[in-house]
C-alpha cells in the first residue's frame, strides 16, 4: 500500500513501513519521462514547480500533514534506479520475516 499518509493515518500499526523519498528534481525527471513515454507533453520546470508546491502544501497542512512515521524506514531513492528501490524494500521485508 502506498500513499502520503498511509503509515501515519491509514495503517499506523502496520508491521513494516517505508518512507520512500526522492529529491523534487529526481521526481520531476521521472514524471516528465513517464509523460513523454506516453506521448504527452511534459515541461520539466512546470512539473518541478508543481511538486515543490504540493510538498509544501502537504507538509504544512494542519490536518494529517505529510511526515515520516516514527517507526518507518527511510529510503531516499533520488539516485536509485527502480530495480534497486525494489531490492531495498524486499530486503527490509525479508529482514523482518527472518526476525519473526
């Protein structure tokens, strides 16, 4: 399950939580690449501006602000290809299973 408030509000008692992060620039690059692959127009600067504004809104709102759950594992995917992100999350799951 993924979402901006999954670990703090929707499933606060989940056995494993991962706070997946990336720089706004990396996220804008990824999003513009997705849109271009779909044959859609993608302006990097507009996408970056949108991401920065949305992060500020989500982090600054009074009700359920965007934040890492205290017991979540932090994973910065800025410089990681998708496969490495998946590998890191699978390793967390396996580590948790081996301790059970």
